[in-house]
């Protein structure tokens, strides 16, 4: 009985660990997005400061491609929006994962208690 | 806890930003000098190992990386503008980091001092890293909140000096307001020092106050209680401090007294110490707050002797005083002019004495014990020395009638219960009508009316603290269990005498 419980406990523990990993992964992805967000903000500002006299290039692979200032501005703005959307999505995902992991934690703790009881009883018996 | 780590992290980031700003400075210089010449003769790196002589032309054209793979061709001057922009940003980041670092540094130092102080302060009381750690934790929370707040507001706040003693929690609260004003304005460390000293001074003040109060209480007890008072008060104090980390109530008579007032040690200590009855914290606060200024013994009219339980006069007196304070506080609070209201006061039974009061007749300003009943039974005399010889029967009756609420205090109030019950039982047989009236007055006290029938079921139901009305549901089960103890005690007493 105690062993079965133990196995159960182990499996639950594994699942919980997996969840934690997922949570941390999404968190890091979100952080990356945040960095991109800041960067794009800076670019936007710079482009705004830029006069149309000087040309704007975009680096695509090893090539610097000429871009229109206006076009560049538009592109950057679009990218910003996209990043924001992604961040929100990730946040929602993160919340859900947190909830799930909480539930899992509770289950785990209850199982642990049971296991301890069982082992206690076993010890007593012995 | 993790403050030092934060400080370290801040340091690293600060270093990074400093490097970046240095780079930008060099870049700025280069940009300034570059357009001076139309072309430069340079050695161009050719792979990782070779250089080639070459020329640097178009010295005014600079391709600037705007971020995220975006480039812009600009003149040197324009590039300079961009660089300036970036330098500003870097500076801003650096400043923020420095601020946070300062804050955390302060906190770290603070907690260190706190540790020392708490250990020192608690040392003479004989504690207990546990309590100090608990206190520190509490303080940490306080600090964290305050510091966060200060961060948001951009101002420095003085962290509160945690008071090692439980009563100081109240002091903390009181002083928070003070400190807030100070912290916002003054320099951090200076304020810290000030606040610390202030706090300690305040602490000393409060301690003295407490001692004075204790002495007053002791003196008021007079005679019998002196010894108990001192011991109980001192022990309660110690327990209070020792148990500051254990806010739960404990069944022990004195410990309960002490623990029941962890946060309000100040007030509690000032009230009648050493009571064997446990009081609800709130009630204690209420009582004591009111009691402090208005303790007067109207109970002297009542036959104290009746209360005396097996040789524990002190408890009687204590309880009496409590009753007084109870009634006083409650009167104040509840503007009781009617029996019902007064009964409300009586409602809060914290000691057997309270029960007695209930049976004694609604107190309209003063406890009007049914002296006639008592006297007729010559209770006073008999009860004086004995717990409840003849009152045993009455006691049982009383229980039947009066107990609706069983209480956890059973063990504590046993002795005191004896007295009150003595009185009440006597009252019952005398005036059954009164009893009804009694129950009527008890209307406010839900348990009472319902208790009557219950009591028939479980005779030895001792009234418990009113706050535990909720437990009445459970008390039905409890009374049968607890009363038996008391019954046996009483019976034993009876049998002995």
C-alpha cells in the first residue's frame, strides 16, 4: 500500500516538475518578448528623430537592404503591436499554467501526507 | 533575507551600464573628430591575423544601428545626436539601479541591526531565536512594504525598527504614522538612526507604563492576591513575550492569558493579570481599554466570599475585577440601560464570575446579586472556605439551568465556576420565576435560552466565553464531556468535606 502510494507520489512529482519547466519556459519567452519590445520602442523613437534625407537600411541576413523611412516606421510599428499581442498571450498562458501547477501542488501534498501516514502505520506495525 | 543578493545583482548591472556609457563616450569623441579630415590612412584588419593599409573615406557618413536589424545612414552630427540620446537612456538606467541598490543596502544593514537589537532585547527575557525570528519576519514584511512604497514614491523611507517585544507591535503601528512623515522627508540613514532611538525610547516608556500598571493592579488586589498577582503578572509578562510568536490561545490559565494578547500585550498586561480564565483577545482589548481608566470595584457589594473557590481567593478577585471591567467596558460600549443590554454585557462570559452575574440579576449599573437568596442560604459563610459543600446540589441545578454554553475554559474556570455556580444554584431554587426572568434577560444571549433545555440533557454545562457561542453547537457535545470533569471535582470537594 505504501509502495503503491510512493509510486503514485513519484509520478505526480514528475508531472509537477514538468509543469514547472513549462512555466519557466513560457516565462523566459515572455521575457524575451519584453526585451524585443523595448528595443523596438527605441527604434521607433530613432526613426521619428530621423529626417528623410538619410536612408534607412534593414539587415536581412548578410544584406543591408535599403528601406523607405516611412515604410520602416510602419514596419516597426506593426512589429511593436505584434510583440504586445504575443506578450499578452504568453501572460494568459502563464497564468493558466500557474493555476494548474498549484492544483498539482495540492494534490502532491495530499498524496505526500497519505504516504507519510501509510509509512507511519507501517512503521508502527513493524 | 535576499536583500544582499539583490544588492549584488544591482552592482553587476551598474557595472554593465557604466561600461556601456564609457563606450558611448569614446564613440562620441570619435564622431567628433572623424569629419575633421576627408580621409584617413588606416590599417584595416584583414581577417584575424592580418592588417592591410587602407583609407577611411566618406568620413561624414555613418551607418547607425537603430536596433532590431534596422540601420540608418546619417551624418556624423546626426549620429552624435543619436549617441547623446542613448547616453541619456543609459544614465537613467544607472540612476535607477543606484537607487535600488541604496535601498536594499539600507535594508540589509537594517536587518542586521535589527537582528542584533532583537537578540539583545530579547536576551534578558530569555528568548528564543524563534520569537525574534518571527518578529524579524514581521518586521521584514513591514520593511518590504515600506521600502516598496518608498521606491514607488521615489522617496526614502525609514524602515521601522521592529520591537522585539510583542507589545511593541502596537508601538510599531503607532509609530508608523510618525515615521512616515519623517521618513519621507529626511535622509534615509539619519532617519533610521533617529527612529531606532525613538523606538527604543518609546519601548522603554511603554515598559515602564506596563510595570506601573501591573503594580497598580497588584496593589488593588490587596492582600490575598498580592503574591499571585506578582507571580502571575510577571509570569504572564514573560509568557507574553515568550509567546509573542504564538498568538494562538492556549488552554493553560496563565498562558492563555498571556497568549491571548500577543499583539496587545500592552493593554492586556495592564488589566488584571493572572486571571485563570481565558479571555478572547478582542474582549480583552475591549475590556482592558476601558478598564484601564475605569476600573472600580462595584462588586464589593457582592459577597466575595461566595465566590471564593477552593482557596483561590485571588482568582475570585481577579474574576470579579474582570467582571467589573467587563461590565464597565461593555456598558460604555453598549449604552445599556435595559436589562437586555446589560445582559449583553453579561453575555460575554469570560469567567465563571460572569456566569454568576447572569444569575445574579441583570445588572443595571451594578451587580445586584440575589443576596437574599444567598443570605438565606448562608452561602457566604459556607462558601467562604469551602468550594461548594452544600451548593453541590445547587450547583447541579444551576448547571441545568444556566449552562447553555460549554467552554474551553473549563479547566481554568473550574474553580471560579464553583463559586458562581454556588450563587446561581442558590438563586434557582429560590426563585424559579426569577430563573425564567433570568432566561428572559438572557434572551440576548442566544445560548442561554436554548441552553436551558440543553442543560437538562447535559447537566454540567458550564457557561463558556460568550464569544464562543459558535461553539455552542459543538458545546452540546462538549458539555457532556467537560462538565463531567467539573462535576467530579466538585463532587470530590463535596465528598471531602
